[in-house]
C-alpha cells in the first residue's frame, strides 16, 4: 500500500526494473486499435495504465444510488455520467460518477474534458488509498472544482474543494468530512443546488 504522502511516480521509481509511461494519445491509440477494450478494467493515471478493482455489491449500490439522487436534483444543463473517462493532460481516469455540463448527446463524438466537469465522485473501499492520493492529485491537477470520496469502510463522505498547486504538487486546499448522520451541500458550478443526506449514499 502506498504511503499517503508518497507520490505515485516516486513509488514506481523505487521498483528494481524500468517501466514505460504512456501519453494520453498513445493510450487512446491502443483503445482505437482494439489493444485495450471496454472489457479491460484499466485507466490511465499520470502515464501509468492502472488496473481497476472489481466492484462488490456495496460499491455497486452506492454508484447506482448516485444516479438515482443526482437524476432528480440536477438543474437543466447538467447530467450525471457513470464510470466513463475524462481526458486530462496526462491521465484518463474513469471516476465512478461525474457531473457533466450539457446533455448526453453532446458527448457522442468526444470524451469529457475537465472544463465539462463540475464534480467527480469515487466510491472507495479497497481503492481508498489510491483515491486519496493519485486520483485526488489527478483531479486537482485538472482543475476539477469538487471531488467527493464515498468512503465505505469509515461510512463517511470526504469532500475536497479549491484545487491548487501546493508545495507537494497539485492538491485540494480544503477538505470536509461528513459523517453518515450529516447533510452535505451539492455545489454545481459554484452554486448550491441541493443537500443530500450522507446516509443515502451508503449501503
């Protein structure tokens, strides 16, 4: 398990062999060529092709609940997308959920980019260390304004806001922890549109 503060690239550099990092263009070329398909459980994070963890029933439940809740509260001009890629400068993460600008048909011929995204959400159990480190760094570097981690082991919601570049690299300047009994504001494009009870997000 990676230490919380240890950069992913630094951890990779400590391996006793060399690894090859891929650009987003190279990664997408492998997809276009059929080398990687939708059946391959991987995503590109900071140039590394990273295997995604299998989803258990609790993870599936929380992801589906997100769709149910956000489908009711989002204003016109926004929609929820589940487990699809967001193309950034050096990564192509596939968050469990993302709130995107526009409507689904706008993305028939292209993938979402950071300017399209108001909020990304990861449902975390075994992936919690990764979601708190490399995933958080990727989203902060892309300037995505709000990042939620639905923390299943601790039964809480972690909300990260104000992406910035700090001494250790890209990160979010503010963090708020919401317990199961709390209510969290849903902020889209800088505006609070609703509140959600954290217990609704948990299995």
